[in-house]
């Protein structure tokens, strides 16, 4: 998952530490074929962590470079999520192989798993993203899920990866949907950081928020062209934006450029198994719309309303989800969505970085009305004011019908 690192503070010293960037980033075409030496400089016995579906990709793209350097590699699969049980198995794999380096290759969960295993075992780590779906290859943070894919918590790491290898050729082999999801995830940097940190007078936070604005503008202006011409200069710029620039913002801004409602909505939705068919960035993109809807409804923000309408057009143009139905939730009940809303509004949730209070029923109202404010069911929900003040359980039999 693509979120900024928190700022570890030592109580006795008052000093603040920021994990801003990987020690080295190498990007370009044929990076993996030509950068084995950079990996070998970090260790001679790497443990390569990937997902089951990425094993063949790792063998074709990564293993030849390691073998050329005469590295003694071993492979391990995280399964099925970056979960506590997976982490335990992988830590044992590190011991069994006597690994002196961890390499993660794959999507966000594979990279989060590799980073966290390396952090726990005090080893260097190399990240090799196989798509541009998240900025996980950059960040000093890992998200931990349950075995069935429900978000549990995140872990701030002591540093960003030691080496990030961004091979455009490898990333281009991923389905286009992955880049679209990465665009959605990266867009959240502006809509969340501008809310949580826009009033800050700290130099690096100001810089991070301004970089988030730049990131948004790049994506709004160049995403359509990038998707039309994979491998083009526009495509490379958008890939750099989603994988690298999104990570820069989290590194510079730290905890005060934290994720807000958009990622909180994602975290809540992961507790609904039916949502697991949608990607991280797709749920985050929908969460941006929900956050803007909250700003409209609770602060009467015309600016948020305008921004939401702009995003709805952009989403439709590039293929991001605009409705709950697009996320596979057309048959979800209000009880299901209430569960997600309660998780998103838990005491330690980042949604509370909004400049106003939100309870689960207000969030639920925003979730069901954000993309169809004129529909009968959403009008009834909002007009009755039931979800704004009610504190009892919503009927289990109420069925959510998502309009076309």
C-alpha cells in the first residue's frame, strides 16, 4: 500500500527521524539485465520473496542477473498476504538460508512483505516492482493484513529500501489495469496531504504538499496519453509518478502528510471479502470520492464538490471505479458497508486527520451517495438524516442497490 512513513520520535532526545528515500534508485529499460552488480554489493546469499503468480516472472527477469553474479539465492513465497503467519514463515526461511540480503519482487504486498522481513531480520533489502500499481517499492512502511486479506495495521520501518530497481520493460508486462490502479493510489497523495498538512508551516511538509500538487497535475494531464501508448515517454513519466514521486511525498512529509479518509475507506473495505477482487489503488480511488463527499456534506464545500465532479470525469476516461458496483459491491448490504465504515472510523484510523469529526454513519452516508446523489435510495438515506444521528445498528436485511 502506497502510505507515507511515520516520524519516529525519541522521547528523551526530541529529535525526529525521516526515512526520505531509498539509498539508490536505478530506473530504465533493461535495468535488471545490467544491474546485478548493484545487488551483489549488498549481499551474496539473497532470499528472493515473491507471490505465487510472480515466481515465473522472477525466474525470467531477476534470477539470471543473480546467477551471473554467482549469488547463492533461495526463493520463498508470501502467501496469501503480508500477514503475521507469512512473516513468521519467511523469517525462518531467512535463517534456514542464512540470507544476508532480502529481495522483494512483485506488487505492493510482496514488496511490503520483503521490506518488513528485512527490517525484522536487520538485513538490507532490494525492491523490484513488477507493476506501477503502488509506491511500495519506495516507502519505509509495510501494511500487515489478515490471512484472508483484511487490513490490520501498518509498521513504520527504520529506513527505505537499500536499492530500488525500476525496470520499465518489466513494468510494461503488467496488465494496464495495474497502472490505472497506481494512478488512483498516487492521486490520493494530493487530496489527503492537502487536507492533513496544508496549514503546516514546516518547510519539508510544505514541500511535500506542493509535490503532491505537482503529482496530481502530472497524472491528470498525462495519464490518458500514457495508457494509449505503453512504453512511451508519457508512459514512463506516469510510471515514475506513481512509483517514485508518490514515495518522495511520503518521505518528505512523514506522518504529517499521512493518509486520511481515502486510505481509511480502503482499509475498511478490505474487511469485506467481496471487495478483494478490486485492487488497492481502485479502492483508494473510490475513497478519494468518499472523502470529497464528506467535505461537501459536513463542510458545505463547493471546492470539494467541484473536485469530485472533475475526478468522476477523469475516472471514467481512464477506467477507475466510480461506484460501489465497480468495486464488486453491487450486492453488498448496508450491514456490510456499516462494517467497513466502522473499521474506517476506528479510534486509531487516519480518517481522524480530517479537520472535522466523522462517525461511521456519516461515512456510510457518504459512501452510498458519493457517485449517485440523485438516486432514490441515496436521497432517502440523506433526506431522512437517519445516518447522521443514528447510533443503533442498521437493519441487516436492507439491501444496497447500486444504480447504473
